[in-house]
C-alpha cells in the first residue's frame, strides 16, 4: 500500500494533516475498509490500479475502520467499503460499495480537471456511471436515457438499467437496519426483502443479494409482478452470463420454476 508516495495509510493522528490539509493542494480519496469485508477486497485492488494510472494526481488513503473507529464514527461510516473524496478540506464526493471502475474515474476527473476516458472516446456512459455511484436515481435515469438515445445498441445499457433499478429500490427504503428488523418480524415481507437485496447488490455483495431474491421468489413468486425473477435477471446483466455465480443461480432458479 505504501509502495508509492501517493498511497498512504490514514490514522486518527495523521488524518487532519495528510487528508484534510493535504487535500487543499491535491484531492485525497479515502477508502474506509476492514479486513473481514469481502467487497472491500474487491474494491481495494481497483483503487490501487486507478491510483497508479493517475500517477500522483490524487492521493489514495486507506483507513482501517476496525483500528480507527473514532474517525469512522466521526464521518458516519455505517457500511463498508465507503469511499470519500476530499478536496479543499471538504468531502466533495462519496459512494458506498463496489462501483464500476468507469464511475470512479468519472468522479475523480470532475475534480482533477480532466475528461474521463469514456467521454474522450465518445462513450457517454461516464455521466450515468457517476450518478449511479452517488445513488442519484433521477440524474442517472436521465443520463441513461441520453446514452441510450445516442448508442441504443451499446452492451453496457443492460447493466446500467439494472443498477438504476437497484438504486431506486435502495433509495426508496434507505434504512438497512430497519429492513432487517422488518424481515426478522415478518419473513414474508417482500418489499423489505427486495430493498435489502438491492442494498447488498449496490454494495457489491451480489451473492447475498441473489440469496435474498431467490428466497423472495421461493416465498412469493407473484410479488411485485415477478419482481424477484426480474431482479435476478437484472443482476445477471451486471455480472455477465459467464460469471460462476450467475451459472449457479440459473440452476437454482430452474428448480424453483419447475
């Protein structure tokens, strides 16, 4: 992690100077993570690769929330990974969970004064990715519509629309703790199970999200006009047909359907 000057480990002692003050001259991207967090292990190498590609145009700071609980509490970290971008001493962008690399680069480019790579190549996907990363459903829907109008056959459209549906479900019921409580009280609460699955999907934990949708499908196939099955197909659009999780889930779906 510390093999380059633009990669640091942030602590409670170093945070004021190496993150907040340092962001006055160069943006600092802070990754709040923990060793036990599976999605964190997915996101971490992606952020490392992006930092290397940008070669010091921003600083990547890793903060272990298990070791630095007071800092995590100060910034209201409830789910990890959470990533915050500091610029001029303030948090200017943030997202929760594993996000597509294009969305992270688009977010950085907004504050580094450079065009994102997709935009440079005529791919209008970047604005949609950025809005999805911030869970701005309305802006993402508009950006996806504009992208679809310009490139109606683009293979990324299925994934973008799927993630928009997950964002809409999660934003509509944002309190994850309350959703879990509802399910404990009433396991047949389809709305709570679907929203919780969407939160897991947005956090990059598709294994848990798929488990919840399969359970919803098992309990109430008709809920939300077959919402569980449609959500599973949307998750497949994001993961890709060749993903091992998709192949295993298709077999489980088949057994439920027949």
